[in-house]
């Protein structure tokens, strides 16, 4: 038994994620860095009561960028681990 709050951080709601959910029955979530595909699938199934067919994982590295206002200061954009979950045909998740 897995605790879904220890796996899933939040759902990602962007234009691209909305298009994936509308056309391909795929949903995007930000997950904690130490999780694997099986844990993500179990957490989504427990939390939303749906059947997961496939899970794809992407790791986005953090990037250093210069500040627009102070050219001498370096800032960072955060990295994250993103999971794209494909659901069984007929299942859906209401995120909003």
C-alpha cells in the first residue's frame, strides 16, 4: 500500500497537458525525484480510482540563467521530474 501524497506533488495544467488529456487520455503530474513508474501508477490508481495503462517519466534538469535586472547575478530555474500517465479508454480524471 503506497501513500499517494508521498509520490505525486501536483498536476501540471498547461496548454500542452490539456491537449494531451483531451486527445490521448494522458495526464501530467509533477512527482518526487525518488519515485519509479510502478509507484506512480499505483498512486494515480489509488488517488483517482482509474486504471493506468502506461507511465512515461521525464527528468528536467535545473538551469542557471542570468537575471534581467542584475546582469552580474546568476539565478536558477528549478528542475523537476514529470510523469505522463496514460489511462484506460473510458477513464478520465477531473483536475479542475
